[in-house]
């Protein structure tokens, strides 16, 4: 029941903001991409880089992690490393990132309760830390298009499992626009629209058209 007297113009505390969230990138590595079959791998890379650049624009804390980088899976995705050239990459032996003490401490150090999670594979390297973090009181937002499983069914069922446990499925553009949330936020407007034009496909082309043909400051 709505209490009309208490209704006012204000955002929900459930929304992602630059102040309440952090991003955790898990196992975006060559060997993991080789086994990804749930979607176009080039599209997953594009979404992952878009998500990373969104974090950069809004100064959202980031934790990068790999598994068995030197012995099996290879180094972190070079395009992701390029966005964060000086960021420490936490390498693990555990499939469940939440069983790695260094990674958990890095997440805790951000002081944020909302984890924006992406990685490979969805059914292992996302499900395991997502369920573990949820169990310890974190809110988890799974970036489905910056993640992938070994098959469409594996990815879909993994997202369903996480959702049933309380995680929230999102996309990278959704995260970007939720962080911006107001086109009057001038300090990030240009960077956001530039990223949309660079990474957001037809939407980005639409912004390019609007700014070229209608108004250079046309909103996204």
C-alpha cells in the first residue's frame, strides 16, 4: 500500500551509485575465453571493456582476479589490463574467488556493499563467489553480457541460480546509465556519451547521429 504523504522525488537505495558499489572482474583470461560458448566472444570482450571504462569514469573501486594465470589460463584480458595498467591482479588457485583471502580482503577494503560482478565462466567462477558473497550479506549484481559460460544453457541456468539466491542480473550499459542517472551530471556526461558511442553499438550510433544532426549536447 502506498503512503501518498511519504511519496517524494528520490532514488531508491537499491540503485547502483559510484559511492555504494565496486566491480569485481573474475577470470577474463584466454583459456577461459577458449571454452566460452554461450555467446559471441568478441561481444563479451566489448561489454567487459565497456564495463571497465564505466568504472574508470565514475571512479568505482575495482578488483581484478585471475586463476592459474601462469600455469593454465594465461594473463588477464589485455584490453582489460589496458584500462587498469597499474591495478594489482590477484591470481588464485581456487575456482571460487571468495575462498581466496587476498581477494576477499581487497573487496572488503573498498568498503562497498554492492558488488558488480562479471567473469568467465558464469556457471563456475561467477556462481561460486556470488553465492558466497550473498551469504555474507553483500548485494551482487551480475553483468550477464560481460560474462559467459561454456554453453547458452550453462550461462542461462547459472544466471537463474544466482537470481534465485538474490543476485540481480544486469548489463554493462544498464550499469553505466545507472551510475550516470542524470544527464545534467555534467562532470561525467561527455565521458559517458563517448563510451556509449565507442562500445554501445546501435545505441551509440544513435547518440552520434543525434549529436551530429540535432544538437551537439543531445542526451543519450
